[in-house]
């Protein structure tokens, strides 16, 4: 094989990309903000006239909360949804002024900081509402409150048992001007099974909860309940606003039904650190779980379980390098993994980029890993971490 310069030096960044472009990271996630914008447009079409709250919790499902938030707002999302107050404050600190809702906080969370930063607080209990009241009084600022009602997920949300008590207190606080009652929402248990009877049951309970609030003289400015799956498969449930997460990132929550034309936004890739020959009968990686059946060429990738490649997929995944797919052989280690290039007809060399999963034609898909791990692609895109550098492409024109 002829000697060529390390190929990585020729990797080019897409013009208009945002974020830190450190020079050719060894292992990175590349987040395509144009794909994010495309996915928002698809979801908005499905939502008809309803507004859209884009869920950017958990650092935008590990895609980078601030750049993703800017991209979704530019693509027409009206509001943002996150889990914690800290997540909401991160968006505000970046200068994002759109409405932001936070919905999972303990009763001793920093509600004063949320109120001061104009963050809408999702309340799931009377204790939480009392804590918000206290913070509103101490800051002298009206709190924006949204009720999260439990309609059958039996996780977060006001329980039916506590609901009257919460409404009584809320009514009092609204009358006093301590609280502005912004919205009501709930969350589905079975939205990824579009025909499941519990979906309609939850809708009916939600509508009843809104009616009960009205009996207390409480009328929300808007109501919302559809996550990605419901937005894509049950347009009749869009109400005033839809609240998708995973589909924004290009992954269909009902992938066995359709991908709806969504484009995965995350590409997880590593650059070939070493290419070498291995003789027939030699074992590769810890425990020698793979023995070369014939002399072959292998490539070493600097991505391991510390970077978010689960050890459990070892020897069962493929990576794409150039136009070809190559199998991972042997165990995934903390820092590295090995792929078999065979006789290496494509001339893979050190510095080349290997896609672990992504969205381009021929890329392995996060769903492939999910199938192997008996989990869902939501969890797979949350895996990359630690040394993995996140870079962005697309998003030209977003401020
Ligand atoms: C995470 C979450 C969503 C988004 O769900 P997807 O299935 O990712 O679309 C919507 N609402 C709430 C309350 C959530 O926790």
C-alpha cells in the first residue's frame, strides 16, 4: 500500500456551521441543524394550525440545547420545553427569550430564579404550588404557572386526588395576582401505539380536567398534550400546541410505521487511529472473543464505552467508512474498538472517518443499536459523552 498523508487533514467543515470547530476531533457527534429545521417543518405540517413547543430537555436529547433551541425557533417553533429550572436558565443565559416551560422540579427548587427569568413553571402538586407562591411573593413578581395533570401515566402530574386542592389554591393565587395561569398539559403513556385505547381515555380525562378547572373559574390560555408520536399519528389531538421531542432530532417514535421523512440530526463518528495486519488465528481485543479466520486488515477506532459505545454491542455492529460497511470485531473497550477491513479494497487509512451511526444513506442507524440493546433510539442518542466533541453543521443564518 502506498503511503499517504493522514487523511483527516482533508476533512472540511460545512460553511455556516456554528459552535466550536476544534480541529478534527478523534471522536465526535456532528449535529446537523438543517436536519433539525427540516424535522420541525414536518412536525408543523402534521400539527395543522397548532403551535409547537420543541422539547429540548436533557441538553436537547444530547444534541446541544442552545444551538438546537435557536434552530427550532428559527424554523417556526413557538416555545421550548425542558425538565429542570437549570436547563431553562441555560437557555435564558444564552439570550433566548422565547417562552420556556420547565416541568420537573422538587418543592425546594429555585423557583425565584425561574420567576425572575420569566420561565413558566409546570406544577404537579400543592406543595410545589405553595413553593412557587412563596417565591413569587418574595421576588414581588407574578409567577407563570402551568398545571401538569396526571391523566393515567401515573408518573409526574397532579393526581386526581389532589386536583381539587391544587385548583382551590391556584384560584386564590390567580385572584391575588401572585400567579398567572398559563396552560394545562398532560403526557401520554401509549402514544407510540396509535390505536391503544388508553390514548383516548387520557384525552377524555384531560378534557374533563380542563372542564373541572373552569368550574373553579380557571381558564388556561392554552392546552397541550401531544408528544412526537401523537403529533405524527394523531393530528386530532393537537389542541392548541404540540410538544414533540425525539422527532425533532429525526428519529421516528413509531419507526415500524414510518419515518415520516424525518432526518436523523446526529452523526456519531470516530477517526481511524491505526490500520494494521493481523495474522490468521490471532485473537483481537480483550478476551480474544474474535479470532481472525484468515489473515486480514483491521482498523482501530478511538471510541469505547467511556465515549458511549455500549460494551454490549461489541462484535455486533457495523461502521461505515467511505462507501462500505465494516463489522466491529472483538470486545468494545473503554477507549477503543476494532473493525475488520478484510483485504481493505477501499484503502481505508489512518485519519479516515468511521460513522458509528448517523442519518446519511448507508449509515448505521441508532435504531440498529437500540434493537441490539433491547432499548429505544432515545437512549442511544443519549450515549455519546465524555471525550466526544460535539460539532454542528448547517444552521446558516441563525443568529
Ligand atoms: C420528553 C417529553 C416530551 C417529548 O416526548 P417525545 O416522545 O420525545 O416526543 C413531551 N412532553 C413531556 C412532558 C416530556 O417529558
